[in-house]
């Protein structure tokens, strides 16, 4: 069993000694300092020769884990650049700026604060391929580390990244793209929360940070507990435990109310007013706006995931000048799908969770990754270009998109090619009242646990069952273009009734 999930390695932070770090990880989810150091050391063997940038987010164990990671790198002969508390995109920026070949970000992204982990990044902020992850895992606790010359550790800062963001905010401010009525920022208690809202205010626009640095990162705040398409009434917002929702005040339809990020800053949700409540907009909404913008022509390359709404991919494919690629869940698959087009114009990848992949430029250097702050700026640009009807376009879904998470789940029991996968397929066939040959399976790179089934008829249907790569969940997604809510609910119930008694009961036994 491997240690890598959807994006890096995640588990419960543990700075004590363990006898068997791999066994402790697999049996108890302990992400120990020994495992952290070994992953970093193994990644150094896989990466090209050159410098390494190390950063972390604000979690209880991360400072000590980062010291262990740095110690593991100290005899590799690499130039070690320590960025300190930061976000994943700011670390990727530092990698590109300093021509680093390896990046180490100690984080568990949107997971609760007791979790931590590590994201490994290669040249230009690229996330690992499956082959590179396999190579890292193969050498864990097997190959003897050969000590190289110790390298002096250099402390670098986030100042240039912050300055670039300030320049971008000043620019869109001069162009009148920032809401004049003020808006909220929810940095999830991470590094963004220490400077972004204050910077926007310094540029002359009312902006308030709502998350609290005195409480745990991601606690009752941020992007992790929100879902695209959610509409929350004003009274419900008042009673919400979510810090940004609780601070919202009724506003006219189409008003930009705020932006929510996750702990390591690579996700962003836009929160807008429907007039009667707050609407959550993520990657699907951004792609709808992008699609409308591209109707005037021009080449483009878009990547979206198997959880994106079907109307989004259909709308993009109707535009003749572009390339549309469907990927597995996770921003690294979006990134990998777009790398061959990097350097061209109009490149974007997005998924409903708020991950949006955009080109990042530093002089003549071009990177490709997700940055929540840059996503916020792109939202503001697209909103301005669409005028007063932007919300109708961003939320005008003509398809159904429902998701359900079985939690806790004994993920080891889910096998799309086994008996349980066959039971799910049979349940779908029966619910649709179709033949087994009418339901086709689709394979997607990077999704070993995925059962993706498609059915075409009077309506288009897509059914996806996959294990979460970051948490103890098995996720079910039902998408349809032309289908009705009753049928969607019936099929979803049929799938859950097959899976839940097995995965959930066994996970608690």
C-alpha cells in the first residue's frame, strides 16, 4: 500500500518516535517526523540536481516536522532555501523565481489542523507523476542514504510574491474591478490571513479578514467545508458556525460578498448574493464565465475533472477553437493535462472544489499551478467583463451534479473491479431501467479506485465512485445533462444502499 494520496501524503501529525513509521502510517495514520524525513530524502533522489525550497503552513507539528525535513536534506548537496510559513502557490512561485528543482511543502491543505503531511513539487512547481511517486515510495526505508557535503541553509522570504500580488491588486483597482461596497476574506487562519485583507484595504478598498489566528487552522472557516452550488439563506448564514457566512449581511443580487481560501492557499471559493442568500461559486462557475468570454473566438485549452458539471464540458466543446480534457480529481491532473500547452494563451484548469490552474509568469519564466489569490483576481476580471448578468452566467447550470461522501469508510474494501463494483453497476442499471450494455465504463488516468460509468439516451448520465485520496471517505458523484432530480436521487440512493452498509459498518468494526 502506497503513502501518496490525491495530493501528497497526509496523516495525523506526530513528532514522537515510532518503531515502524510505515506501519504506524498505514494502521494509525500517523505522519511521523521519521516518515516525513524519509519522503523528503527519497524525493531528493528523484528530483533533478539543484536547489530545494522548504515551507510549511500553521499546524501544531509543522515547525518540528520542517526541521526534520531540513535535516534530511542537509547532506544532499542541494542549496536549501527555507521560506517559512507560506502557502503552496507562494512556495511554487519561490521555486520558479530561484530555479529550484525540488519543493517541500509541509501541509495537509484543507484537512483539520491535527492532520499534516507533505506535498512534493518538482521543477517549475510541477506536481509528481505516478511514476515519480512510485520511485519515491520504492526507496522509503530501503536505500541507505549516502551523505553528501553539508550545504548552508539560506532563509528566503515571501516578500517578492507579496509585492507581485500588491501590484496586481493595484492594477485591477485602477481598472475599477474591485467591489466598492467592501467584501470579506477568509484565509482559513493560514498565512494569507496575515496580510491579504490588510493589503486590499491599504489600496483603498474596504476588506476584512474573518478567520482567527488564535484558533486552529481551517476551524469553522475557509474553503474546506463549502461546496460549489450551495445557496445559504440569510437566516441560515446568521446561525452558521462558518466564520465568513456568519458575518454576511443581506445584499443585492450579484454582489460580491467575499472569498474563501483553504489553509495552504491553493483553493478559492467566491461567495456572492442571490438576493435571498449567499451562493458558493467554484471552478465550474469560473469555467462558465470563461466559456462565455471565449464565444467571440480564439484558441484555448481547458482541463476539468470527472466531478465537473456536464453542462460546463458540453458548453466548452461547442466552441470550435479549443481543446477540452477531462481528468481525474485533483489539481495535479489538471496541471499535467495542460503542461503541453503551457506558454500559449487562454489556458485554464478547474474543478468544483475551487482549485483553478492558471499560468504564473515571473519575467520570461512560466509556471502552471493553482493559486487561490490569483483565482480571486481572475474571478473579479471575469465578473467585470460580463457586466450585471455575470451571476446568471456563472450559476446557470443546465445539468444535475450531486455528490455524497460515505464517512467513515474502510476504503480498502472498495474495489471497482471486484464484487462490490459489480453490485454498484447492477444497481445503476436497474435504477435506469436499461441493459447492462447501455452503461459504459470509462478509464481515467490517475484514478485507480475509480468506477466511472456513462449512460446515453434521452439524457446523459455519469456516475463516479472513488476513494478520497486525503480522508477516510468514499465519494459518490452523479451527474446528468437532461436528466431529472427524481431519477438522480433514485440512482444515488441505490448506490449508497449498496456501499454504505459494507464500507461504513466495516470501517467502525
